[in-house]
C-alpha cells in the first residue's frame, strides 16, 4: 500500500473526530440560532470548501455575495461558528497526535525523534563515556520559562472547556464503551460544545498582571505538578538501565520558570506589591498541592505496625504527630502524615496567609524550609524500603519528594526584567542625589564604567530615605528591596535572576549591579558577593554583533570577575529573537544569533566561565518559534553545553502544556534535545558547518538590505502597515496587561515585536517569517552560478540551515497572497498600496521559487504531509473569517458606531489566531 494511503488510514480517526465535533457544533448552531443562521453557515462553509479545493474564482465571488450583506448579529454568529470549529479542530488534532504517539510506542517501533530513549541512543552511538553522561546531569539546567506576553487570545474558561472536550475524546479512544456509555459520552460532548457556544469568547476588560499570574499557575496544576516528577523518574530509570554500575541521584536540573509578575520592561503595572502577591499566589499553589498529596498518601498508607515492621525514625515521627486517635494507634504512617500535614498547614498560614480547605488535626510548628519537609517524607520512604514495602514508596510518595525538590515553597523562580534605559535613569538620579555625579547620562561609556566600578566596590550607599526621588526610581528601588525580603522569605530560588533588556554595553550590566548593591543583593568587600544572576539581553542586530565584546569587557573587570567566580563561574546571556527579527529580518536575525553564540562561547572559554544561553523565543517563526527539538539541535557546537533556558510565550503555553500528555512530551523533547546537542557532534555529521559561514554572510547581508529597505526606508511603509493590518485593533484587544508599544509613538521601532508579528499573521502575509530571503538568494545565485548546489548541500548537512528553511517552508504554507491583497485594499492611498503590495508580492514569489528549488520540492510542506493536510482542512474555515474581518474593518474605520462591528473584528482575530495556532 502506498505510504500516502497508509497515512490516510492513520488519519481516519482524526477525520472521524472532526466530523463528529463539526456535526455537534452544527446541531448547536441550529438549536441556538435557528435554521436560517445555520443555513447561512452551511452555505458559507460549502462555498469556502469548494473554493479551497478547486480554486474556482466564481466561488470566491459567491462567498463575497453571501458574506457582505449579512446583518450584524448574523455576521457575529458566522464568525463565532467558524472560530469554534477551528478550536474544535485543534482539540481533535492534539488528541490525534497523542493517539499516534501511543500507537507508535505500543507497537514497539524505533524510538521517536525527540524522545529521551532516542537521545540516549544517539549518545551511545557517539561513544560518549558514562562519566560524561554523569557530568552532563550533574551540571545540567533545562528551564522553559513562562511569560505573560499577550498572544494567548483564549480565555481560561474556554481553555478549561477545551480540556474537558479533550478528556471526552480521549475516553472514546481508550475505553471500550457500552452503548449506554457511548451515548453518555456523546451527550457530554454535545453539552460541552453547547457550553462553548453560550460562553463569551472575548474578555470584557484587559487582563491584570495578577490574572496572568493565576493563568500561569493553572499549567502547574494541570501538567507540571504531575509530569515533571514523572519525567525525573523516567530519566532515572533509563540511566539505571543503561548504566547499571553507577548510582543515579539526579539533582533538580529541570524546572519551569516564570516572568509573570516580574517582567517590568514596558509594563508599568508590575510593581513591588504585584511581585509580592505573585509569589504569594505561587507559593499557595505549591503548598496546596503538597497538602492534597499528603492527604492522599494518608489514604494509601494505612499500614499497621502489627503486620509490618517500621523504622525507629518513623515511630518517632508518628509519636510527635498531632494525631492521637486510638483508631490509628497502630498506623504509624498515617499518624506521621497527619503530623506532616499539620506542620505544612501551619507553613501555609505563616508564609502566605493561606487557609487550607481541609483542616489539620491539632496544632504544629511550621516548616522553615522545603528541605525540612522532604526530610520528614524521606523518613516514610526509608521505612517502606527497609521493611519490604519499597514498591509503595515508588509512586505518589516518590513523585511528591521530587516535586518538593523542584517546586520548593515558591513554585517557580520568577525572573526580574527591566529595560537598560530605566536602570540608567535610576542610577543617574541616585548619583546626582548623593552629589557623586551631576549628569551621569552625559558621560561617555569609559567614564561610566570607571565611576560604576568605584561605586560597586564601596560599601557606602547612594540611596537615602531622606531624599526625594522620581516615581520611576522609587518603583525600581522598591522592586529590589522587595526582592531581598522575598528571597529571605521563600528562599533564594524564588528570585534568582535579573535581566537587562536592550543591553548594548558594559555599563548596562554595571548599572544593574549598582542597584543591586543599594538593595543589599550585592555585597562589596574583600570577597564581594552577588546574590542574583545579572543577565544581559542582546536584542537588536547591532547589539548581537557586540555581545561577545560586551561580555569580554565585563570579564576583564576584576570586581565583576570576582562576583562571577562567587557564583560558580557561570554566567547567563539572553538572546532576543523577536526584536532582532523586527530589526533585521528573519534571515539576518537567525544568522546573527548563531554567530553571536559562537563568539560568546569563544570568549567564555577564554575566560574560564561556563556559558548558559537563554533563548527569548516567541510562538511564531517570526519571533524565533518553530519545533523546539530542531531549534535546539540547530545551535552551534558548544553553545548548549548542558544548560539552556528558553521562553514559552503566548498561545504556545496552552498548546504545549494545557494537556498533561502533550505537556509531558514537550518537556521530554526539551531534555532530549539538550542532551543530544550537548554530548553529540550533531552539527558536523555530514561535513563541517564552518565552510558554509561565508555563504550565510553573503545571504544575510543581501536579506538585511532588502528587509530594511522595505520596512524602514520606504516612504509610507508605516502608513501601509497600520492601514492594511489589524495592529490598532490588536492593541485594544484584552489579551494582556502590557501596552502594545514601548512608547506612545507610531514608529515601528517603538512597536513591540508581538503585535508586529501578530498583525502580519492576521492578514495572512507572515512577512516577518520570510521577507528578504528571495532577494538574498537571487543576488547570491547571480554572483555564483553553481550556488544552487551549494545551498542544497547546506540544507542537507547543516542543522541550522535545515531548521531555518523548514520554518520558512511552514510560514509560507500558512500565507495567502489572495487574502493579503484584500487587506491591502484597506490602504486609502491607491498609489502607496500598489507600490508596497507589489513589492511584497514580488518578494513572496521570489522566495517561494528559490525555497522550493533549494528543498527540491514542488510545493510547500512536501516532507510534512500531516501539517499540510491540517492547513488544507483549516483554510476553508479561516478564509471566511478573513473576508468578514476585512469588511468589518472597513465599517469600523469609516466611523460606524455599532459596537457589534468592533466585537466582530475581535472575534475574527480570535478565530484566525486559533486557525494559525502560532500567531504571535
């Protein structure tokens, strides 16, 4: 049977699920909105499907004739129907991926790429010594970091509904149901879809920071609390199986971090009070989870010491318990757990003013640290293991012990982030107030460095409570003073990092160091001590190019070198994918990031400092997104070295971690890729990558010129962008607490990367993910007649180039010039519209031509049939949404006052984002 036929057979359950969900959605629309609205929805759907399948222009005209005259309420119903269908298709696809992975594993097939077993096989094939594997895990750090960046358009109530539907579909797949059970499942699915239809799709008001904190915590409850401990156990078991002569006691190398509540860059709503409350909410969630698990353990361990031996330590723990019930006199495990529960309940009250739902028996003293809690639970585990009940210690108790080690009393480490310009203004004010320097910001870089080094080295503070400071400086100092207090309360792991956005020189790091000294987080002296990591974030193309020189300058300052030595000779550097893309375009951004990593690795090695890279990746390809496994393996040799952090942003958080099965898979992928990238020569399996660097330099220079010429040097481009996209409407959509621009300005330079990418995705151009590549290759081939063969060699043998082109292939497959042309019609100046859109169309066609030639494909996604079929399925449901969005934009911008018009635009934004899945 041909492979395509096999794929079709494998995808039949997916098609069945989509038909099932689509039928129930149709039934719901008919019941709730009436036959007339249902009939319109069906005619629109059939016409859109006909156009998508046959490309018949008459079908597009028919679609316009159906949609344009719709009454407002009917328009909203159509938008909602197609948006909800795309959401249901997402649920079905996610469940299908889980189904396929399970079938693969149950069939005993070769390990999947990106699985832990596959990575360990690659390590074994590379003849890596067991000692090197042990060293990897001893120093490893794998840390996805959740951000609150506003591209998650779905409300939490809808995401919860999606989880319920996924669970019901999973039941249909895994359980052999009786007719009665199947009928009950059908009814439950129908009711869930009815609930979806009757729920508000849009938020009535903008999210606040603490709403974002609470949303982030839900992913710990849904996925991380259970799946991270299970992943640790899986890793331990695999290592013990492969290396039985070694004892594997893994440190907590894998954790999930957060920016939510600590990221102040451009968000005036993140304050010291918000930071304190964010940590309190996080801590409450962690302690509540532990309390629930300990209660469940009490039910699982009713073991009687009349029937089983126990250790003296367990008896002592039980004797100190607050539980003196005669019913449990012979049940030391239960009595010990009652005492642990009581102490933990006291901890929740003391730390977080949190009252457990289930009250404890008696009163007890609070734990002073997570380690003290683990020590008590280890008493139970040791007693079970030593007295023939070791299997009982290997389930919930083992997971809880690991969970406490990973989550502590703080749940997730929160990073503090602020823009370097804000730090500079605060430092200038402190220096001026203390009479040290009247105009710090006027100093050249060399004098700034000299002055800052002197101030960092002296114990004399600049800050005085008796002086008046600006609101901005007071807010910055309050954050750092609070951070010191919170670290004492929740532990050093609660607030380990401070990140400097827009770093462009040595003084940026020293300014933060000075602010930390003022708050007591940096202590000068003969042996200076730095309590948190100072992390520069290099974002623009120029800053990336200077990043290695900046770090070299830091390492050459004795005071900085001493501080870094005190932190284990490790230093983290963050690289910005989003802003470098907006600054220089997709190709140049990718290449400058790659080169910066090479140069940073060289500088760090020369100074004897371990480099940890933090990748500021977004959800879309235009912001550094794409498959995580290939992205990590596409890093240059030596850039991973066992440690990696990367941001998980916007809608990808719910897509990746909203479902425990999918979340577990994504966590495993991050670990597998880090392991493989660190211990194998993944970059040079076919031929050395260095020989291709000159080619990339040439391509990048050409792409940069083409991109900059369009975006920053073409008169009227800003007007074209703002009129042909929904950027203004996105700014008013209630999807995040942070403003869309850093400054009140129309300039693209001041616009955040998220709305920049999100806007181009909505009009189906995806410009940040490909523009400039066609011109670059065209110029390169004109100057190098045999260049096509070189580019084909590069894509076959160099993971970086392979990943770059694979992501571009996906982005172009999601683009649609015909739909984009309709958005271009929104530009009021016909001449401007024609000049710019014709350039974009020409570059798109050139990019398509050269990309397919290099990949030796006839069409996009030739090597990804599953995604190709997914996009073909979605297209007929996104096209009407785009059409209606354009019509609604025309009405809205003409001044039509009907509130339903604005709501329809926002509903369409939601639906299109659901269809594209990685919109921002």
